[in-house]
C-alpha cells in the first residue's frame, strides 16, 4: 500500500508545474517575451496595439488575433478565417445603445474582408464584410467618432461605418497607397511619388506628384515634411499643398534612412539616418537645431513621448531625455526588432510601455520608468560603495513632489532610505550621495509611489536580475487553461426565417457538462447540452427561428446551474417584405370589375393581424387577415370596379390593426372606355327633321350584320329559276368503227340547231345562222345548289395576361439573381482558385434569352418550362456557393487546423480524411492551404498534400 502511495506521489510530482517567486525586479527592463507565432514568420510582422493594459497582436500562422495582458497572460485567441494583411486597429467606443459602448478590434484579411472582434473576449462582431479591393497592407485610420474607420486599399480609400456595417464613401486614387495618416480634419495619403490630402467626406483637397521617391514623412497641423530618396527634406503647407522650402541632408543622414513616419515636435522634425545621429531640424528656418550621437545604426525612426525619446537600434531600445539630449537607459532585445513598435503611457506604473515583435515572431513588452537615476561617481570603499548622482524626470505634467532614495542589498532586502529633495516634471535635478554597504541596488520613491530599483551597484543588470533568492514552490495542480467562447452568427435575420449560430470554445471551467442557451425576445429559445473535458475544445450549432424584431439575442454558457458566460450576439432581427405578390390584369374596360389576388407573408411579428386595402382610382376595397404566425402566408381576393378611365395605379396598402401603415405596393393598370358606336342619320324629304339612331353595343351590331347576310343568301337561293332546258344525251361513239362505214365528209356533218322545249332534238341539218350560240346550263335534277361550308379558321390561343406578366417578372428576377450570383462567384472563386460550375451560369443566361423570345412568339408553355429549368439550375448553384462559403470562410479555421494536425502527425494530409469538407471541395481545400502556407514545403500529390522534409 505504501509503495502504491509513493508511486502515485512520484507521478504527481513528475507532472507538476514549478512556479518560482523572483524578488530582483529592475526598471527599465523587459517585462515578458512570449511566442505568439507558431513558427518564424516569412512575412513582415504587423505591429501590435495596446488598449486598457491589453496587447492585441496577430499570431498563429498569421490568421489569429491574440489578446495578451501586460503581465504576459494570454487572455484569448481568435482565428478570423484568413491571413491578416495589415496591422490591427482598435475602435474603443462603438455605440451599442445610448448607454453602452464596446471596444472592437478591426482586422483586414487578404480575402479581402473586414473582421471585427470584441476586445474583451474575442467574440466575432463583424464577419464576411467584403472589401472592394485588396488592402494596401498598412494600418487603417480611426475617425474618433466610435463608428468610422478609413480603410486603405491598394489605390483607393473606403470610409466604413462599423456600427451600421455600411460604406460611407469610396474614393479612387491615381497611385498605390504606402502611408495613411489621420490629421483630424483631413486624411493624408502618400504613395511612392504621389501625395494627396482628402477631406473627411472623401473629397480631394489637393494632390501632388513628386519627381523623387518618398522615403519618410512627418506631418503636423501646419507643416508637411517629405524626405525624398536623394535625402532632400521638402517642406510643404499641409493645408494648401504648396511648396515652402527644401534642405539637403545627404551629408548628415548617410546612405539610407528608415522608412515611415518621423515626428514633428515644437516646429522641429526629428529624424535619423544610417549615420546614427538624431537630428532636430527647425522647419521655420530650415536649419539643424540640435543633434544627438548614438553611434548605433537605426532600424526605425525615433519616437517621442512626453519628454522621453526612444531610439531603436539593432537589437536594442535606448531612452534619451529629449529636451536635454541625455541618454538615460537602454534595454537589449534578443532576436532584433522585427516590427514597428507601439509605445503607450503606463500611469499604473508611472512609466512607458513598448510592445514589439522580434524577427522570430516573439512578442516583447519593455517598461521604462518616468524617473531615472544617473550615476555621476561610484567609489568602492571599505564600508561599501559611495554613490553620487542625480535624477531625471521625463514626465510632462504633474506637480513637484518629494523624492527619496532607498538602497537594497544583494538579496533585495532594503537597508536604507533618505530624502533627497523634490523634483518637477521634465527636470533633471535632485543631486544626491549615499553609501551602500556591499553589492546591491538603489531605487526612488516619488511621493507615495515606490519605483523598482533603477541602478545596480557592484554587478551588472543581468547579474542582478538573474539572482533567484525567492522560494521555489512546487505545485501538483493541473496546468491552468484559459477558458474561451466564440461564436458566429448572421449579421441580420428576417422575421419568419430560420438561422444558425455556431459556437466554439475551450473548456476552462470545472464542469464536464455544459449547457448552451440561445435566448432573446425575438427568437425561439434553444438549449443544447454538450460534454467536454477540462481543456478540451468544443463546437456546437444552435438553430432557432426569428419571431419578431429585436436586437437583444444572447447566448449563455451554463455549468451546474450557474451562468459561466453571458454574451450578446450582434445580430439584428429585422422585418421583411410583407406583400409577397399581387396578381391582377394590367388592363380592363370601364365599369368592369378588377379581380386580384394579394398574397401576404408575415415577416413583421408573430401572431400579427393585418388590414389590407386595395385602391384603384376612386374605388377601394379592404379586408383583414387572420392572425398569422411568423413566416405564415395568406392570399386575399379583391374585386374593385373602377369609376374612371385612363392609366391608374393599383395601390395595395398593409396596415396594422391600429391603423398604422407599414408597407405599400403599387402596380399600373389601364382602364379603357369602350369606343362609342356612331350611325349615319337619314334625311327624309317628307319632313325637315332628322332622326338619330341611338348607340348600340358593338356585339349587337355584329350579330345583326350576320343575320342580314344570312337572309341575303337565303333570298338568292329562293329566287325563281329559269325554265329547264332538256338536253338529250348523245350516246358515246364506240371505239371501234366498222370498216364498212365510210368517214363522212366535213361538210355533211350535221350541226345542232337551237331547239325549243316542245321540239325533239334530231340530227337534221340546220341552216339557220346563229350569231351567238348560248351554252346550255346543265343543272342537277331537283338538287338545290349548296353553299360550300368553309370550316372556321382556328384562332390562336390567347395568352392570359396574368401568366405573361408572371413569366416576365420571373425572368427579370432571375436576371437580377444571376448578377448577384456573379458577384458572389467572383468572391468565392478567388478563395477556391478555380471556377465553380463554369457552364451552369452560361446555360442559365442563354435559357433566359430563349424564354424571352418564346414569350414574344406566344409560346408561353415553352417559356415557362425554360424559366423553371433556370430556377432549378440557379438553386443548385446557390447551394454550391453556400457550401463553398461555409467551408472556405466560416469554417476555414477548423479545416485549416485539421490539415495542419495531419501534416504534423502523419507528414501528409489525405483528402479523404477531410470528412468535414464535401468531396467536391477537398482538393481545393488542400490547394488553398498550400497557397496560404508558402513557408512550408508542401506538394500536392494526387489527392494528398505532402510535407516535404528538408
């Protein structure tokens, strides 16, 4: 039993974490260094940003946003589904309601798309906001109003409202953008050789083109200083863009200058070149005012905060007292300075913080105090060390405060303290001398604030900080896991629609059974239970139904009955179009009833009852629907008889039960007055008065005409017939003539003479001369002549007007849908790298053209068949696009993680193992992963992505 217990204790100790307490603090110093990137970046690293003692930086493979506290703890990490192409931007005061604001982190991906995350917990606030073009790769600018950000694209600027998710304005420029700076009342935009000033509304105030490449620039409210490639400093009026003066600095700056922005302080430009000398150039006189020699080649332009100037050399950060030019301290950075630094005031520690990356992707935080001890003389005596020096302050505001100095021995125990006077902001004063018994350190106490030790005596700074006299504490607790919860939801949902919220997170709570609850005043409440071990990742999907307009949808994470997280979804539930369709003829005759069908879909509020009013001219009709559930439809039938003719508007209005009008729709209807039937008046000679025939309907006139025509035909048939003239039929002559019969002579051929009815026809020769022999009319005996009956010509089938209008409307809607699909295809195909169903869209367009031709020919059945075929084809294509967007945008982080795990474990990623991806997109997913991770040696062999070992 004892052996088993001992074995358990050994195992616990083997898996324990060792925590050490260090007592040897020092300032200035590096607070922490933390690896954020999973491997050494092969691209330029965006600079980190700091807000409310939290550092926000890119990490992972370049597609993660990571939040780190200023004491080095990772608060959260969120994958945004694409490589982040620019430095992050923080908008600190996005208004959510009149009383609530929230800080958002803005990231631009190479897709190009805009993402916004909650700075507190990393929850997605904006997702899938497409940008007009690729980002310029520089940090966006913030307008300071809680809503507007200026997005620098390759050769254009877009002003975007992050709260309403809408574009405010868009401005194309004639050059590629390299720098962007918000001057408060204007935007300064610089390219390689060009620069322009824009108003906050996107109007160009002035634009200039230079004959040299721009290497660096500085801007203030009055001046604009441009350093050209030939090291000429050009001064311009920032408001007008006019040239003021210039100065040649080629002898002072050296062969190269760190690019970017340099500062203008007190009318002087502060910049440095490869010579390692910091120059202050008076812009009014265009002369060098002061210089500070550093003897170290710079990698960035210096940055000034209050009275401190921070100089960035190769592998170090150095602090100078800017007004006096005195070097105060320096901190070395292993790995060099690989990103632009971010400097912030640290009131809590009465100093300054600098966050930056080294070249290997490690995040560093360095802290400098606002009070620094400068040692003038140090003598080692028998009793210890005699120290003489003074104190410099880099603060710019505050009152004069009392100052004391304290001493520490080598074990960091305080051995002495004495007052040395007082000091004010920005001063270098308070000379002192003190005796330190043995090796140790000295520090300062300003008022009631005690600074960490600032000067080490008898040893180096590295030796002091490396001493670990504190107690080593060994714990057997499991490693701490930072809990996280993120979600993806649509930006807006229409009442009556279903929607899905995807939730993912890491279980950092002491519960294995977790409950996710989706709740809100406008949706169906949904609850889902999940099982997850401590430290395990979890994913879930919650499907709900929108019932009414709201903006208070929330997601709760519950463990053992207690709410662990309560997050608001920034998803709007909006009302949609209520009038689904209006079916009515486009024309009718006056005094005829207009029959129409109005179909409504309740996209307003669950259980709502609507009043529908139909108006045409001075006539109207009104009906009420039954109470409709959200998404439920009802068709109402109206019958209206117009009282006026002409081109009228059929107006359909939808009102609530209290009479509030919420929607209306109109449709043109032509009301035709039948043309009057006029008859010619007949004048009678017996009287001087004329009689007018009253107007008769056209149908009656046509019937009367047909009756008269029938009577005329009957009279013709019944007219007296002329006497019948009998004609004796001569027997046919036999074909064979007997040889004994001689052929009679021509003159002896008997001629037929005109006969009378009582005289029989004979063969006697008739000598009477007939001037015009009449051909006898042969009539069938006792058979009345019949009028041939001509079958009536079949009239072409009349196409119903409602059907034609319906097909025309569907063709227009399908054409609009094709244009919408084209824009979505262009976006998604850029992610995929190949065309998605290239022939389906072409076939749909050609089918619609054919349908229009068939409709004009009157073949509406064929037109309707083609339209239905296009509908089905576009439906299939839309589903493919949705599936592609789901895989390559919404869930790309999970797909990318799966591929990365397979490559690390197996050295290859087979397409067949990507079960979360549809088979048609698996190869495309592998190809996209290979394009995004060019730093890895990858090769696509058949249906496998193989990691090639070096």
